[in-house]
C-alpha cells in the first residue's frame, strides 16, 4: 500500500520553492492525511549539544512535549538506542510520555546523517497495534530521503 506514496513524498521533499522546514511540514500533513492510522506525525531533532530533543514540524493536536530529554519516553529512548521502536500498546510501557489520552500506539524511527542520529520521525496512533513492517520500511525510506536535504 505504501509504495504508491513514495513518488509524492519525493516531490514534497524536492520542492525547490520550499524551505527544509516547509518540506518536513508537508511530509507530516501528507502522512497524516493519507495513512488512516497516523493520527499525529512529527519530527524531533537533537537540540544542539544538549542531551535532549526539540520538537520540529508536526501535524496533529498541539503537544506540550516540545523538549524531550534523552532516555525519556519513546522518543528519548530512540535518541539513545539508534533503533526503531514500535510500541503496539503505550499503556504497557513504563517509560512513556503521554501526549494524549487517545493515543494507543507509537512508532519512532531515527534519522541518520553521516552515521549520526540527528533526529526522528514520531507517529502516534489512536488505534491499538496498527504498525507493521511496512510502516517501518516507509518511515526508514522517508528518513533516508530527508537526510539528503539536511
């Protein structure tokens, strides 16, 4: 299902009239609008030399979590582990930062530039256990394309 989204993703990321931030914002909106179980889509990036992540462009309900310390929550864990993290049931996670009571599942995939974990894409879903390997492959593809423009 997701392969047909790739050409549009490439167009959004290569828009010569858009800033990098505008391109990332467009990706957030595109994913949220085109994948039914993506209820919140956003980017977090390493905040300078600090051991924390800073919220970047996103689509979905506003969040209070604009800064996330490394190790805290799903995003903070990915900042340290450098690994994708798929959480089918957020209520079963001890180290979880609740953005909304409606969120049931989360997937976070890191972005690497020159081998360094510089950020991540974070997807929240109001559906229990919706994420498959296909989601991971799509998000890894998007992040590899994003790395080319950062």
